[in-house]
């Protein structure tokens, strides 16, 4: 069986635990802390330094599902969906589908939801396989290389560039914008660090990043060219379709929708691919099994996603007083659901610290779980990861790490910046 254990050493005290402390995440996910929270304080109050007001952490799988399902009590709209605390004006300006509840959220999502179904994406399989082959052949010719730079980093954006109908030559720009925004807590990635005095002037922008302005301008130009046309790229669809609630997209709606598309599938898919490569290198029996039985790969992709847990958390805001595990959550409190913690919940996943590509891991929460905001790109991401590993397994006979992965400094994305490897094969 492709099983080995990576169980964490448990023993974390909970009194001083602060999940807003990024240092806790520099060595990888704080699994022991998540385990302790699930076992001892499944609804845990985490104080924060001013100006923030603290948050509740929810870490059990069942509780996370219950919270994300109940958007009337745990809203995505009345506050931000990350730890940052926004005033009403900032919220209004920065609002995308992610920060919208109810009928308007449904209408926004419906604009493109069908285009992200497995059926609509199937025609892209050949393109994706070709792109994967080109990427891998170039990397494998080097034998020793940084897996992130050569394989996983640019791949998701190159796919999105095709879906958006953008010239391939612009992929580099989109990649750089995405890195600057999502890496806003990492000095290596961000030009303006979240929380720095300089970020104040960008407080109305997503991620407080000036890169957002460049994304908006780029999107505006695409919209200008495609308004009134009938091309089947996602930008044309977004700009020319009418939302089902009859309320047209405002300029701001379009900006935030376009930016969400650029950002949402980039780092997340990249990090899943890198984590999966690392897991296969560290579990050679799983690598060998999948090479021998590639038909197991679609199921294995679910375990890759559970294992990787590329997005640590999302936040909701309580709209009324509510009790959870004896704790009184007040109206306006931030409630953070830790998908990563749910992905190691032993009541759902037996031996959760064993990487087992034969387990049924479909209950994982990498894409969220149970709620209306379940990742809209989940089928696209699954397809990208599956095809990537089909092609890797077909080409590579031997894989080894040449060093430790360098991690993104973040408690939002479980990210890897560099991962030196040697891959050899045909
Ligand atoms: C492995 C890759 C990915 C992971 C782990 C991931 C994870 C997530 C998570 C955790 C959420 C929030 C769920 C919630 O709050 O309930 C989300 C939402 C979203 N994701 Fe993904 N995502 C991935 C890839 C993608 C891709 C490829 C796209 C499309 C290009 C995408 C588009 C979106 C959108 C539009 C939303 C907002 C949905 C809504 O608010 O209704 N994601 N994703």
C-alpha cells in the first residue's frame, strides 16, 4: 500500500496560539496546532493586535461545512473574506463574487459557471496536454531544475490566458500581477507589503496592491475591444452576458470579476502541483503505483488536493449572535474556517497524515465545502493537475529532491516558492 506516515508531533499549548502570526507557518502548515484545536477547542478565540479585533477559528470538518452552508448567519458580504478588516467603503469598492451573498452572488456566479463545468472544459484537454508536454519536455531536458520555475509556476496562467482569449505573449504580465497580489505578505513577492504604511494609499484595492490597478486597466482594454462581439472567450462572455437578476455588471463588478479570474486559479493550482510532486518524491511507492496504474490518477488527484491544502482559510462574518461548542460568537465577529485543518480531520479521513493515493479523499475541503462559494474553477484545476501528472508519470522514471522547498510567508496560501529537483526518464 502507498502509505507512509508524516504525523506531526502534537503538544501545542492553545492559550498563546496565534494563527495570525505568519512565523507559525514558515516551516509549513501548523498541523499540530490544528490537531489540538480540533480536539480541545474546536471554536477557538484568537486575539489579534490592533487595529484588528480577533477572530474565531473553526477547525473541524463538520463545523466548517455547517458554517459555509449557512450564509445567513455566516456572511461573505458584511465583512471581507480574509483576516483584513475593511470599512464599508473599502468593502463596497473591493467586492467581487467572493464577497457577495444571496441572489446577487448567484447571478454573478451564473454568468460563467457553466463555462467552468467539466463538459465545457473537455474541448481544452488537447490544448492542455500539448502545453503540459512542451513545459515538461523543456524542463526534463535540464534534468536538474527548480520545479516551481520550470513546471508549476506559469502553467495555470497559460491555461487561463487561453480561456480568456489573451495573447500568449501577455502571460508573463498576468503571472507577475498575480504573484505581487497574492504574495502581499511575502517580501520576496510583493512590491507593497500588506500592513506597511505605504499600503495605506492602496487600501481601496484588492490585496492593497498597486498591481490591481494594472489588472483593471488591462481588463478595461479587453472589454473595450470585445463589447458587443460574439467571441466565445471568457472576457467576451463576461462583458456581453446579462446577469440573471437583470442588474448589469458595473465597471467595478467587471474589474473585480476579471481580477478574481486572474488570481483565483493561479497560485492555488501552482502550489497543488508542487506539493503533489513533493509528496510523490517523498513517497516513492505511491509514485511507482501510479506509474504502473495510471487509471488511479483521478482518485489520486483528490488525495493530492487534500494533502496539499493550498488555501489555508477563508473567513465569514457573523450576522447575529450564535453559539458554537459552548462559545458565544457575537454579531460582527470574524469566523475563520481553516480548510487545511478540516483536511486532516481524523473523523473523516482515517490516518490523515498518511499520503494514500488509493483512499477516497473526495470529502477534502481544498476547494471549500458545502457552501455557495465552492471553488468555481474546481473542475479546471482538477483537469490541469490530472493532465500534468499523467504526463509526468509517463515521462519520469526517477524523481528526487535536491533541496528543501522554500515556502511562501503566508497564513492564507500554503505555498512553495522554489523546489530543486532532479527528474530523469525517457
Ligand atoms: C487547486 C486549485 C484551486 C484551489 C485550491 C481553489 C480554492 C478555492 C477556495 C477555497 C475558494 C473559496 C471557497 C469558499 O469560500 O467556500 C475558491 C473560490 C473560487 N475559485 Fe478557486 N481554487 C482553485 C482553482 C481555481 C481556478 C483554476 C479558478 C478559475 C480560473 C478558480 C476560481 C474561483 C472562483 C471564481 C471562486 C469564487 C467562487 C464564489 O465566490 O462563488 N479557482 N477557490
